[in-house]
C-alpha cells in the first residue's frame, strides 16, 4: 500500500510509457483475440452438448455378442 501511495504522490507514473495502441483493449488485435476466445468457448459448449446427446463409443460399455 505504501509503495502505491508513493508511486502516486511522487508522480512516478509520468515516467511510464503508455501501452501501444496495438495492445489497447479496444484495438483490432485485442478485439480479434476476444472473438476467437468466445468462439472457442461456444465450440466447447457445442461439443459437450453433442457428446451428451449422442455419446461417443469410448463412453459406452463394451457390447458382447449374445450366445
């Protein structure tokens, strides 16, 4: 807490370079990364739902022929 107060009161923040516009939250790069992350989450949800509706063979118990 003391370091933060000294950082503000001594105006050390003026010596820090601002973040490049490429890495700003509203930049094209960050917006694209956010969209890709959201897409990957939707894909994971869809795969989970598809596996619940139609389970893959690896989740089914083995079927043995009846004698």
